[in-house]
C-alpha cells in the first residue's frame, strides 16, 4: 500500500513557476514508477509526466515538454514536478500516481493516487 500526498500548488501569473511535490509513504517507494496527471474542470484527466523507479526513463506530454521537469528523490520518498513558463491552459488539479511496474501515460496504468493539488495560472 502506498499513500501519496501532493503539495506546492497555488496561484501564479502566466510565465511564472511552481514546484509540486508528492510525498509517498511506505518503504518500497523506490520500486514504484511515478506519474503526474492533471484534470481541468469539465475535462478528462490527462497525462503530464512520468518517471521510472530509477529515474532512468522519463516521459512528458507534448504540451509540457521543455517547460516541466519531473524528478524523484528515493531517499526522501518524494517525486517532484518543476513547472516553468506556466500558461493559463496549465490550470488544473494536479495528481501524482504510483505503479509497481513501468511508467505509463494512461491513468489506468497506476494503482495509487494522491488527493490532488490545485494549480491556477492567471493571464
């Protein structure tokens, strides 16, 4: 069982930056691939970024490539999402997720989810 808690969301102006954190419980965090997803009102949950258990494989959605960076610190049981050059269309609730297998761009590919953190980008 893995419990995930996101933090770091907030209100930022367009062009600004935020860093989201996702703290995981459990001693086997290092064996899980982690993903970040987001969901805007009235829209489906969409893939943002994912990272393998070792950090050796990283994937991004085209919409955030070059602006967002996913990373993890297995010693701290934490995965991060550094978000730069934020746009109003990045406004959403951001969720982190964990899976005891390879990283996936599909929400159904994950076993555990956090409660989400709101990111609002003003124009």
